[in-house]
């Protein structure tokens, strides 16, 4: 297929064919990171800006490195470094940055819909690097890429997502993307952190963590997002860990070939124990590695380099 999208705003709008096209493009870029000279000239002469209004280590580093490996010029702008702290609007900030000759703007913002708004106001390509509790499409893509790589398929797999579903943009991107490619998605977590209408997205709620562990081929543990919670959703961290944490004892109930994922950053000892996070079923660091190839593919495709 030919890629025709100028922006990447979410997986909800992508077809199964488009998602697979990104994954297959990422396949071709993955070996670049194994070369002695880790660079290809695909985006030479292009300028990529990462405009992040929320803290990030993995995503901003991954996008910046992906752009450099494609030979693009890269500028990183953080929220505290931008004129937004002086009262400038998001659109004005982005327009001023774009006026310097930007081709792709990678945006993370605390407000859902911010990348969509910018895609309507700017001439450059916009890539959503996380907008509020809405979507995180490249995390969803790298999760799907990793599952496909480790399990050899997506269709028919049972994927469990555990934890703070309500505030998780990763959960939404994963649910939309995985279902389109034939996987079955289950979720569990405290009733206060699982949306009552989650079934409208196509996910099945399992009330008991042990049942989910026994059922699923893939278990994706989400971080409890205390910074997005305006109310007390949990009785205590200890109670959450007892009911929904993934530890060595619970892992004894899992399928032999199960893989354990986490989008990071990890709250060790809360949602996942150190022995599981660092164990032989964990693919957490592989997710980070694959994220680089996936983001190279996304930047390449939206730039129209194909």
C-alpha cells in the first residue's frame, strides 16, 4: 500500500492495513541500529522538532534519536523552555516554531486533542507523542510490534492490560490497534480506574487479576498515574499491589510462554515486582529498542519519503 497520511494522531483512525504498513516499515529500519554507522539519509534536509509540554525520558529521547538516525536536523523544546510559561497559546508557540522551517512537529501535551488542533493549524506534519488520557499512538505501535515479534502473530492472541485504564492513553492506543489486527483484549484494575464503558472500545473486563494472568498470552502492566488523578482512586499502594500487582507468586499461574510488558516508567514494587520486571518473561527493554525503529518508520512515512 501507499502511505497517504500527513499526520499520525492516533490508532483509532488507522486501518489494519495502515498499522501493518508501519510495522513492516519498522522492520526495514530495525537493522540500522545494528550498523557501525547508525544512520541512513532518508530525512536529510528535513527538520524535526519535539515539542513536549509534559516530562518525558523515553519518548523524547527515542524520537530525537530516531530523527537523527534518519539524518534529520532535530530541535527539542520543553514546556518550561517555551513561551507558553509567559502566557503564549499552544497554537502561537507551535506556529512560531514552525516558521523556522520545520517539517515535522512531534507533540506531547496534557490536553487531549492538542495534536489534532495543531494538525489543523500548521502546514507541517504533526505526530502525537501523547495527549492527555486520549492516545499515545507510537507507544501502541511499538507494543504491537513487540508482541508480533515475540509471539510470531497477533491474530487470536489474548492480551491483558492491567491497572489505571481510566487515565492511560497507552491502554486506548493498544486496545484500538490490537483489535484491528485480530487480538482479543482484556483489562483489569480497581473499579475506580476502569471506565464503565470500556466495553464500547471492544475490551473485556476481568474483575480478578489471577484470572487475567491465567487467561492471557501477553500481560501489559500500566503505571499508576498519580499525576493525573484529582481524587483518591486507591485505598492504598499496598492494597493495590496485593490485588493487582504482578509478582513471582502470581507468575506461577501464567502460561509458559507469556510475555510481560510495561510502557514505563515503572513503579517497582507497586504494579510490578523487580524480579518480574527483570525476569526472563519481561520484554520491557525490548519495547524500548523496538520503539526506536517504530518511530523511525513513523517519521519517514509522515514526511512523505516513500
